[in-house]
DNA sequence: TTCTGCAAATCGGTCTGACCAATATGGGGA
DNA sequence: TCCCCATATTGGTCAGACCGATTTGCAGAA
C-alpha cells in the first residue's frame, strides 16, 4: 500500500503525513506523546492504514521536527498498545489494533448486524457499571444535557425527520463510553455505536422510534441509566443499560435470541 | 548521599539491587527488556517497595552495564505499565501512581496497558458466557488440547524460559474468543490478547508464573473455565473467567487499588 | 532467461556526550 | 524563625556515531 512519505509525489516534504499535536493537554516534558498522538491521528485519518510502513525513524524525526530519541520513545509507546509493530532492520508497521480504526477496513462494518448489537449488549452494561461512581459531575452534566437536547428534539421531530434524534440518542451512548475512563473499552464501544450511524442502520432504528411515545420511552430509559450511574450503583446501571439495549434489540430483530453460529468464521491470527 | 531507596543497612556498592536478566527468551535486539525485567524482579523480590525511589538513570546504567538510553527505554516501558512513575527533576519511583486520571479529549493515548487488561476483565467473561452451550465438540477438543500442551510446557520450562508457556496460555484465550460465535466480540478479544504477546508484556506476565506452582494454578483455572463452558453453565463460565483474569491482574499490577471503577465494582460483587 | 548468492543500502538498537528544564536542597538574609 | 535564592541533582531532549539484522539489487551461474 505504498504509504511512505512522498517519494514518488512531486510535492515533497510539504505533505503533512504526521503532524505533532500542539495541544496543551500534553505535558511539556512528555513530548513523545505529541508525536505518538500525531501518528495516531494519521492512522485515524486514513493517511496510514494497517500494514503500511511508517517513514523511518530519522525521517519521522525530520517531519515532526524532533530528535530521533523522541520518535523512538513514541514508537515504543505505540508498540505497547499494538498500534505499530517495529521490526529491526525492516521498519515500523501499522498494526491492526489502533484507537480510531477506519471504518472502511474495519471488521465491524462487515459483521452481522445482530453480532454488533449483541456485542453492545455485552459490553455497554459493563461500561455503565464502570461509569457508576466513576464519572465526574461535569460528565454527568454533559450526559444530562444530551438527554435533554434529545428529548426536545424528540418532541419536535416528525416521523419523517428522526435523523437528529437518533444521532443525539447514539451520542449519549458514545459519551458514556468516553466517560468510563477506560480508553480501550471507550473506543471499542464508540466504534460499535458509530456503526449504527450508518444510513442503513438509521432506517432500521427509525422503525422503533416512529411513535412519539416510543421516543419518550427511550428517553426515559436513558434517564434511568444516568440516574443509576449518578447514584453510584454499578449493578443497577448495568441492569438498566442491559434492559435498554435488550428492548432495542427485540424491537429490531424481534424477541428471538437464538445463537446458531451463523456468523462463525474462523480467522487465522497473523 | 547514597539516596537509594528503602535500604537501612549501609550496604556495599556491590549489592545487586537490579540485575539484568540473561534469559534466552528475551530477544537480543531488545536489551531494554532485560533491564525492565531486572527492575521488575527487584520489585517482586522486595528489594524495591512501592514509593521507593530508584537509583537515578545514570546510576542504573552503571549498575546494569548498559547505556542510559537503554535504561530510559526500560523506564519508559515500565511507566506505561504503571509500574513506576517518573518525575522530572526528582527521580523514578515505584508504584505510587498518578492520583487522578487524565481525561481523554480527542487524544486517545492516555489509555494505559492496565486499560487493556481491564477491558479483558470486562469482555472475556461475557465471551465465556456466550461460549457456554454454544461451542462445538471440536472446539472443546481443541481448547482442551491447548491446555494440555500448555501444562506439559509448564512442567518442562524453567523460570528463565517461559515464553512458550505464556504464548500457549494466551492462545487459549484467543481460541475461546474465536469460538464464541460473535465475530465482533471475537475479533475485539483477539486483538486485546494479541497485544499481550508483545515481548514487553511477556516480561511483565512472566512475573506471576515464575513459580511452577503458579503455573499449575493457572492451568487449573483454565480447566475450570473450560469445564464450565462445556457444562453449558454460562453464569459459572463467566464467573470463572472473571476470577482468572482478576487474579492475573492483581498479580501483575498488585492488589493496590487505582482504578475506582474496578475496585468499587469488585467490592460490590459480594 | 531464470535462479542463486553476495554485497551494498536501509533501518532499528545502542552507545556516548552534551545541554536544557524542572525539582530538590541548603545556606544566607530579613 | 522563616523565607528566598543560588546551586546541585535528575529527568528530557538532542546530536552524531557505530553495530547488527534485514532488505534490496545486481552480477554471475545454471
């Protein structure tokens, strides 16, 4: 996949394959984090794909305007997460596990819809459980704001204009995942939720919120989850989330829960 | 001056506070792993206790007979695992970890290896639950074969050659994930497990299977999980997997509580 | 022409030495 | 006694160099 920085293209050394983050949320004495974040951003933006070889360390140092030492620190950190794989004498390659995987190459997209929802049904209750007693007041406020906005939209929207309502509703789930404090779980959940933003899913989802009463019911379930989280009762939060997703599942796929291994496909690792 | 941590006795300068491992399971081109392993061993042996300050980098380089660069790589890796905390201008300290987690904005890098293990702790029990009553006899056979081979390797291996044992042990988890029938969960779990195949993870993991008895215990836990899965008892399978991973986590990161979510939840789970 | 084998180029791993910034320490002055 | 500042300590970064492993490409053999 020819990902090395413009050796072939005429527009050399002006292409921002990797840009160092300037954000203030990175401590000044952890410069390698900025470089690592830049590489992650490049992957997330699709400028680097799994299997691609990164520019060599010396080139990266030039691009990011840091020393090779700092680049190596960044690569070492990324290697620990499986984001990249470093092969001596060969180069540094993008691995399969990285925080913001592109949807195009994601297994998520070509998975059975039912598997997606079932995965959410197993993971999100755990996320809610972690959130309980672990979220900050500010995050509670943000989540409540999302529900309020969603409710207002739900009352306003017609049956033919549910896009915004659905989007905000999903944002509640993503936001809660981000609030759980575990970056890995948060990212995984966000991926699952993001997929349901696909137009095809929107059509499916809109089925069960056409009725204003159904929208109100969904809002109520979100509020119940948030209340449980706020109270610090992890068990209750988990149960509420499970109930919420189960009702979602049953309204989409019906009440049948049979698992017959339809989606089974054994994949070789490496 | 001698500010080396936690020693009351005026020991001589030849005391092996940190010794570099000579094990063959550490690739020659990753010397920093040997240093990291030496520091981990010192902590495990009690020569270094949480809160203690390590010798400074230049001194460590002298002790381990490597360059400061290599020492820094080792410390960076250990810091990412939360084993040590590096404070600029002050020193490198064991264990006393960051008081509050930095919240992720769009920067996803603040997820630590502990997040990976915690994610497994939440997802894999669900995987085991799904597996129960859902796996085929052939898959059961394969899983049992993995455990058997792992056990044979565990009895054969010495304390310095645990690479194969660890790898086979992890393969059990990957194989079970692939057997659960949900492609999304299987893929996610496999990724998490694959990351721990990294040499650095192997070094950390080897801490808790150095003792032959510990290896036997781990094998027994795997058998318990498989038995529960085979019996079709999803609840038991989930519990066994959770117990297994919890013991793994505590033996790696210690029982000290750092993640509110986890510890709170575990307290609550009667 | 195709294949094999060797040598040069490439690339990561490590070492050395230096300088900077943050912190810790200790002594002197109010 | 307490505070402030100069200084020592320590980690963070940079630069340049060398080594070993891998890759690549070309020359020679089949």
